[in-house]
C-alpha cells in the first residue's frame, strides 16, 4: 500500500478537512467581524438601548453647549470587532490659548464619558480653530494637546499627532463609574 500524499508534514486529507472547517463558517458569515446594526436600521452599532445616532446627537448638543466650543463633530470607529469601539470628538474653538482650551477639553471629556449608546473602550479628542477648515486641512493648525496634558490631570492617556487618546479606565478614574 502506498503512503498518503502529504504537503509538508500533513496528509492532504487533513489539510482538506482544516480548509473545510475554516471555509464553511466564513462563507456562511459565521466568522469574522460581523457588524451589528442598531434597531431601526440606523446604520450604527446597537448599545445600551439608545441608538448610536441618537447618542451622537445628544453628545453633539452637549459639546456645542460648552462655553468656548463653536462647533463639534462626533464619530465612532472600530477595529472590526463590535466590542472594541472608540468614540472620537473633534472640537472647533475660537480661542486656542492653553488657558481657554484646557477647561473646554476637560468638559468635553466629561460629556464623552456620559455617552451611553455603547460603552467605548477608548476615546480620542482633537481641537481645531473655528470655523471648520475647508479641505485640504493643515494639521499644523490643530491644537497640540500635549501642551495641556498635565493640566488635565488625567493620570493617563497619551498624545499622538496632537490628538489625545484615552482608554475608558482613565476617564473612569477621573470622573467615577459610568451611569
């Protein structure tokens, strides 16, 4: 009797079985990063009972009511996993002095912490001069949040390309439990 044909050290039948186990669930949409939509086909991810769009609208209203904020933009992103979502806040302010930006960012982070459409694993915030710049934008115009990071007294977070990034535990330590 002849030896089974092999590829590397595995028989072809084993490789075929492994391929079938991986291929069938993927072709049926049972594996990978499936997107879960909020009720009503809102196009976002479901959350704690609030649609993502409604949560974003509520947060946007809160952000634009902060003294010193002219305009704001709120977006979400994911790494492909519906449980690894981040909340992104962009603020447009008239006064780009550190004394003016520090309380604006502190208030915006507190408002973002109250976002309840889903529980973000992280937060990002940018500050730009108002009004909203027309494309193409000059990233040198963005306020460098590194200059106020210690004044924010967050106990964590980091600035990359002038943008502040924080994990949820940093905001929880600063503002207490969500809810």
